[in-house]
């Protein structure tokens, strides 16, 4: 592996993680709001604090997977 190839690989991963971090918070919030609204529509009343916290934990995992996958694929198309 040459030095320029190694440097471009490092740059690829740095930009992938940076993009994922920047996208995480708005995506997490968007998914969480959609899940809470769907629960409200399904049950017909406001969810409890325990239900909201459970949705928040599940949303963190889903949002993390989505933004990491998107950031990787985006950088793979743009930088390679």
C-alpha cells in the first residue's frame, strides 16, 4: 500500500465518521418524532415517559445504523 493510498483511506474514514456525526442528531430527532406520533395515533393518547424513553433508545440505534450506512455509501461514491 502506497503512502497516497493510505492517506486517501484515512481521509475516507475521517470524512465518513464526520458526516455520520453531523447527520446523527437531525436524523435521530426526525425518526423519534415520527415514532412518537405513530404511537400517539395508534393508542389515541399521549405516551408515558417510559414509552417515550424506550422509543428514544430504539431510535438511537436505528439512527446510528442509518447515518453510518449513508455516510459510508455517500463517501464511497463521491471520493472513489
